[in-house]
C-alpha cells in the first residue's frame, strides 16, 4: 500500500497538524508505523493528549484508508504529501506546511510565484488593476496565486487566464466545494489551465474559520504578495502578516485616499511595503526584466484605447473628459489610473489629464 495513504489517514485526525505530525514521524519513523501503533504509543510519542489518541483509535476503527484513497481519486482529486517531489518547494519552507495537499489541475514550476489579494467588495479601480497585474505577470510566465474569493482574487485569476497564463487558486474549503458558487466557471477554467489546491479534505465546507489558515498558504506559495485594495481591517492584511512572518516580499497598490478600500493599502505603504505603480517595481525586486517589446507596446483594453484616443494634445479637465465619454467618474478614474500605470498619460494638479508625450 502507498505510504502516502497513511499520511492521508493521519491527516483526518482532529488535532494533528504539521507540528504534531513531525513529532509522530520523529518517534515512529514513518506514517505507516505510526498508523499501526496503539493509542498508548501515540500518547508516549505526543507526551499525552488523551483526546487526540482517542480520536486516532476512532479513525482506525472506522476508516478504511485504501477505500478512502480511492474515493478521493474517483472524484478527480489528487493529493500530495511532504514526501512527494511535486510538493511546492516554497510551501515546504513554512513551519506549518500542510502534511497533505489536495489538488486539481497541473502542477507546474514557474520562474516566479506572485500572490495578488485584496477586497471582496472591490471598486472598478481595484478590479481593473487586479486584472491588469494578473495578466501582465502571467504573460511573463509568472504564476499568479490567489484565493478565488469574490473581488480582487477573482479578477487576478481572470486577468492571468485571459493572457493564456498559469494561475493557482488556494481554497478555504474542500477541493470539491466551489466557493463562492458563482465562480464555478472560473474554477473550471483554473482546473484546466492552472492549479487548484486545498489542505482541507474533500467535502469540507467553506467555513469562515478556514480562511485565515488558507491565507498562510497563499503567501507561503508565493515569493511576494501584492495587495491591490484593502480596508483598514481587511482579511487581506492577515495574508500580509503571514507573508512577513514567512519572509516574503510585500507590495501595495496606492489608492484613493478618500476611499475606505484604500486605507489598508495606503497604510501598508506608510509602513514600508513596496509601492506598485507599474510592473517594474515587482520585476526589479526579483531581478527580472521585461523585454523591450513589452515596455514599448503596452496592451490596452477597448475602453482604455477609447479614453486615450479621446485625449486632446492639451491638458483636459477630468469633468470635461467625463462628459465627452459619458463614463461615470469612478470608471473613468479607474481607466486613467491604469493608463498612468502603463505610462501613457500624466495626471496633473487641478484634476487635469494629458498624454505622456514621451510615450507617443
């Protein structure tokens, strides 16, 4: 019987996480020997913990490991353990790396893994920036990691997929539970073109208590974390705390100082997070450089092109541009920020906009 099956069985025991499993492995040598041991031997190995030892006995009595292993595979779900060569290297570095990772899709080694996280209730600006950054990173062969949550996470994945790139979704539920449910199509596309992973056993619902633990895996899988939008007490800041603890780089996209969704990101910048105003801030941090073609030919959406083509040669007031294009102020501000990030316009004092003559 594959030794990984014993990891699978032990990981179902409530109270056994990375630290205690390491203790068991140090005592017994391997998971098969640990599974064959008695509750008394477990108590000796763990230094007590009667409840865990009783739970171990209950699982041994009720769980057919071989059958459970096959029931997981029959659902189209695969799993990795610490002993697998395919186990993500960066994740192995963190002190509480999951003993078992369930996954769907393709495990692929990328030149760099960058996480993009942010508010579930994002603005037009946040949505567009997440899509833009996700897409541009993916075009360079960088793995875009996020949590497939509503808002910024979803748009980061969408941006990566739109450019034919690779992206990883880390779930806070079992791999067979799609949450939020409206992301079913996105889930399927990621499974086809990227990777979906979870430390939770199949059937585990998306409980709120799971998401902070999920966040440590998002940062743990990445070389760096970009926060696009975050309120002052956002869950995304939990990911930042994990990133700092794990020695990952933290980046933040500046936002509108009057918008509550920007307070968290703007505070991160004040506290020393690296500011992201263009892709180069990220690439230079990791000694990666875009090809000259990418620098000179930024990719524009249809609406970005419309805004750029509508700009006269002289500075124009924001309100006049709004009237000219019949866009809402919020959407226009979002598009202008993206054009500024791409170096195509300059926003002047007095709410005036002008094309960047150096790029024309």
